[in-house]
C-alpha cells in the first residue's frame, strides 16, 4: 500500500480535533500531578507515622502497577460505588494520580536538597513554620525541580494515547476510528507517531533550556 | 454464585503471558541497550548517528503508538507479526532506548584514571572495556535497569489492546463474563504489584552479589 497525501489531507481535521483533547488532558493531568505530588511529599514528611506509612505504601503501589489498569479501575470499577465519571475526567484523574507519585519524589529530593543551615537560620531568625516554608525553603527548593518536573510532564504526554482505551476521543482514538472507517492504517498511525516525535523533539530543546535556566542554583 | 476458580485460572494464564512478555522484552531491551549505548560512545560517526536516531525515535514516540505501528502498519509493508512478536518487539525496542542512555551514563561515570590505567597497562580498547570498564559500569547500571524492567512490566498492559491475552486482557474477559469489575481489576493490580516487588527484590540481590569483591571501588 502506498502513502496517500490526499487521504492525509482528508483526515487531518479529525486528527487535529484529537490533538486538542490530547493537549487538554496533558495540561489538566500535569496540574493535578503537581498538586497530588506535593500532597504525597508533604504527607510522607509528616511526623504522624500512620499517615506517612500509608501514603508511602499507596504511592509505591500506584507506581508499581500499570497506568492502563488504573484507568480501567477508575472508569469501570468506581461506577459500582456510585461514582460515575466522564471518560476525560477519569483519564485526567488517572494520569494525575499516577504521575503524582513520580512528582512526589521530585518534590522530596528538592526539599531534601535545601541545606540544613537554611532551616537552622530560619529558626535562628525566629520564623514560624509557615514563614520558613514560604520565604526560605520553597523559593530555594522549586527552581532545581523544574527540569525534573517538566521531564515527567513530557512522559505523561506520551502516555495520553492510553486514554483511548477508556473511550476518550484523543488523538490515538481519532486515528484508530479513521483507520477502521477507511481500512487504511499507514497514514493515521504514522501521523500520530510523527506528531508525538515532533512534540518530543521540541520538548527536548525546551528541557535543555529549562536545565540551563534553572538547573543550577547559584550559591 | 460465579465459578471463581475457573476465572482465577484465566487470570493466572494471563499472568504467565505477562511474565513471558516481560522476560523476552527485557532480553531484547538489554541487547538493544548495550548496542545503542556503546554505539553512542563509538569512534565512528555513522554508528553514533544510528544509535542516536534509534534512541531519540523510540524515546520520542509513545510505546502505544509504536505497538500499533508494529501490529497494524508493518503488515502493509509485508511483515506480519503475531501479537506476541509485535509486543516483544515494541516493548524491547522502546525500553531498550531508555536503557541505552543508562549504559552510556554508567560508562561515562567511570573515572578517567581507570582509562589512563588501561592505557598504561597497554590494554586494547576492547580489553579495557571488557575487563576494566564494564565490570564497574554494570554495577552502576543495575539499579536503573531494575526500574526500567518495572517500567517494561507496566508497559506490557498495553499489549492487551492488540488482543494479546495478558493479565489485563484476561481481566477484561472476566469482567465481561461475570459483570463484576471490582474483583478482576483488584486482583490484577495486586499481581502486577507483586511482580514489580519481585523484580526490585531480584535486582537488589543481584546487585549485592555483583558488588562482592568490589569493596573500596568507587561505585
């Protein structure tokens, strides 16, 4: 079978509809992952043993099981308990939870990397806990984290095709439905691959820049 | 009352397929990792370019797209793969690309003095790599290889979408036959988690064995 440019032109609008959903899911998922990750990281630092152990185990469990199965779980099992979610919402929650367990590690490393002296100095200056976090620790912990966080968001972007398995009409699902309608697989699936490759190569450049900009904090 | 023992047999069959896929995928990934990782460190421009293209391509597009490409597009080029072959190929090549960077990083992390000592002892490039550099680099690679193997295990869930009867696929079968969603999906989540724990435990004990006799060497 030959590559057919006319067919490409014909299916492009449908695929672009899918791209929009893919990007939307990635953005929402990233925001959720950033928040969930912070929650997990803080809970694991909690002096309450029961809380930190439980959250630690849950995070470990989520990180050790496939995202696809978690998506099925959210989409098919939760309705049994009366929680009926639209596909996109279920997908975003799945992405956010799964990658939240990864970003939690980034936060943990970022916070641990703030030197002890900073905590001691904050105490010596009589800052309370909130002031210490907002004025001393967070401003120093965040910049070195940014490249690592961006790395996970890019990884999440590449996992979005999994959402097609729970009927989200993102890029991969649009490509599959186009392919099944016309029984031509080469163009749609190759275009999806090319799209992901293009975004990834672009994001490599972005990451280099982020690393250059934030990677090393001046001491 | 549904016949749970029969359904549990189905899930176990799925677990065997998942384990088989993980093992075969890991072997292919390991081979590709060393080929591409050493290729990127080669003296020859062509080898370096080939290895870089392979790594960037497979890290840049998502595993899902690669799997669909292998299963649906390759037949049009005259290469028909069974779902198992397509799965092993896509998983091995994808994870191999990530692991190739680990190989490269580990070899680069071996100190200059080791190379200089090799030159001083008049070892050839191959001899130096084989007897001096790789034994030390392997130990650096091992923990990350363990993480890559877990990533591979998690990625095997995707093959259920090209109708390979792995753990996730069998869970869907059980779901459609019994109408129960909670039990099959919870069971496979636990199985995946146990498999991931097994991998990390195996890698850790392998690491301890390989570290024997290397006391005092910088790792």
